[in-house]
C-alpha cells in the first residue's frame, strides 16, 4: 500500500466505516485497525491475497452476495476493471450507504471522480500524496450505466476474457511472437509461468509431445478464464505467485511472457528476473526455457547466471524471443 493511500484512509476514518465493510482490491499491507473485525478484503492476486490472510484479514476472491453496510474500492489500473469494481460494490450496498473510492492520479482517479460526480453525490473529497479518496452516497434505484458491470468478452477464436486481465482484447504481440518461435515438438512436462487467460497454453498443447502442462497464474480472474479456454485434460491449473511456485518434481520445459510492470505501473525488470530464477528452479538440467521480453529489458545477465546456454531465436524491434537450457537449480 502506498503511503498516500494510508494517509488518506487515516484522514477519512477516525472511526471504522459502517460494518460489515467490503474492501475491493485491498492492498496487501492494509492496516486492519482502521476497519471492523467482520470486514471482507477481496483480492484476486494470489500473492497479495496470501499476505492479507497471513496478516489476519478475512479474505476472498469475490465479494459474494453481501449485503454490506459500506465499501471501499481501491482502484485497479484498467478503466474497465475500475468501473466493474464500482458496479460490484454498488450492487451490494443499500441506498444511502457510503461507497469510498481511492486511487492515485496515475491510476485514473481523476476520471473516476468526474464520472461519479455526474451520477451521484460525492462528498467528502480527500486529496493527498498524488491521489484522492472520496465518498459516494448510494442513490435510490438504478444509477450506474449498464456497461459498468463486468462482462466477459469473446476474443481470438472463442477465447473469453474479463475486464482487467492482461491483454483482455486478445493475445498480445509478445505472446504471438513466442508461439511462432516454439518448435513443433515440445518436452513432455511443461509449465506456462504467468499463463494469463490461457492463449499461449493452448498453443503449447497444440504441439506434439506434451503430456502435461501446468498453468501458473496469480490473477484469479485470468485463471478462471483459462479454465474456460483450455479444456484439454493435460492442463493443470494453479492459482499461485509464479515467483514462489514449485512442483514436487522438476519439469523439462517452461514457456513464459513475464510481466515487467510493478504495482505502481512503472517498469520493473526485477519482476522478469524473478521469473527467470523461478523457471530455473522448476527445470531439470536438460530442460529448456522459452521466453519473450521487451527488447530493452536487461535480462541477459540474469539468464546467464541461471542457465548455461542462452540464445536469442526470434523477435522484432520491440521484443526478443530467447531460449535457455542447462538450468542451475538452487
């Protein structure tokens, strides 16, 4: 949680908001003393959900049916996901209840504030540390546009996605390049590290030789889509932080298109470096990694420290496709 979020919450809640309280998109290090004990913290990221659970929060990946007396939405980054968050919270609150919305300017909080001011009463407004927290009083009757409600989208040959998942409009260009570079025959035991909504996994399973493919994804919404999109019985699904994921036995193939944006939206090469270390830890010494990354990201040193052979096998001006073998397992 950013220091700005904590400061804004401190100003807004000298006493806990009305209970039971719903927190959507709850930060992993949220201070529990600001809220009543029966507060539900909804977080779909496996690592953040685990951190909240270990800190003593009551957690879930969805809000359920409520009802709740108040809610706080911590804005996601994608606009469609933000609107879906607000619509979900509003659905579970009675008229005249308080719906609080918090976010940084870089997350689009100004746009959300402008949109909601045109639909309901907004007061108070707390501005601090490049962000805002404001309260919406829930009006009587329907008040949000219908298209704010989260709906699945069909993309790319019948694949389904949800608002807020990575590349929700279709397979991203990097994954397309990686799929093109994969050989016609792949190892028997495979892992898709950071599998998203399953498009790349489907391409892996279309190759010869694969007996089992583990889809590892931290975003519960994306993994739910992957379960819909990949019905092959060879697929096994894991809601888990890729950086900490392990299997009882090593595999002999890993594919991945690792993320490189941190929680604040800034480029953070340490994420991709963590994926490289995780891949090495999953592979046998004779196993092979196939990965794609933005060309400007400096992963070569990390690859060289964890693999004996590293080779660029494809890409374009924006992306590079790399294969590596000879994993040095720690």
